[in-house]
């Protein structure tokens, strides 16, 4: 339920601020929302998140495309916050 609430609040934020924010910020939030929704749908329909990419032979981690979206979106959000402190005031 926490993930669903977080996704709904991010969608609401985008809805309210779509015309006021940069395209990069829209892409950032969309990546985070898409990744979170992918993981939520896995949890709802499968009961667990399916990890599709396995690097245990090279590195010791396994992940899926939704995780990539959340991480890339998070990194972009950190970059945007450092670049533009006003983003924190809007959130």
C-alpha cells in the first residue's frame, strides 16, 4: 500500500505541475513511476518481483527493468535537486 500511495502522490505531483516543470523533470518522475508500477504489478499478480537480468557470474546482483527505471530516475532526481534547489520546494 505504501508503494501505491507513493506512486499516486507522484502522479498527482506531475498532474499539478506538468506545465511548470522541465521536460527532464517530467522524464525523471515518469521513470520512477513506471519502475514502481512495474514492481507493484509483479507483486499483485505474481506475489513477488521477477528479476530478469542476472549478473551473479560477474557481479553478485540480480535486477529487472523496473529497478533500472527507478534507479536511473532517482539518480536524475538527485542531479536535478543539486542543480535546482527550487525542486525541493515544489515537492
